[in-house]
């Protein structure tokens, strides 16, 4: 990965993480949401990882606490559209 260049959003995210238990980062595709969040997280769960995607979706439906285990702050990366689509395909 290239060297990370700090942005204004880093300070905003840092402030939010200090004040809240969770922060939702939204924006258009490929604008750097995950890259930004990775800079502030101590652990990560990638819900859209093709190798674990189905297992993660099932776990989210049955034992969500298990998905939340990990060092905090914890990045939980997902693509909302894919999870919704999978609901209808399976």
C-alpha cells in the first residue's frame, strides 16, 4: 500500500471514536472509507471477503457477538448491497 496521507477526515473520525462506541463511515465507492478507517482500527472484520463472506453472514444472523470480538476500535467493513443481495440468493 502507498504511504498514507493524513486527511481532514482523520481528525474528525478520531474525535468521533473518542466520543462514541461506534462510528459509521459512509460515502461513494472508492473514496477511501476503508483506508481511512484502517488507520484508526486495532482489528478488522471484512464482511465482503469472498473466502469468509457466507460464514460471516450466517454468523451475523446467529451470533453477532462473535463477529464483534477483537481489539477496539474494530473495523467492520461491509458492502451493504452485497449482504442484501445474498439474502435473496441463498
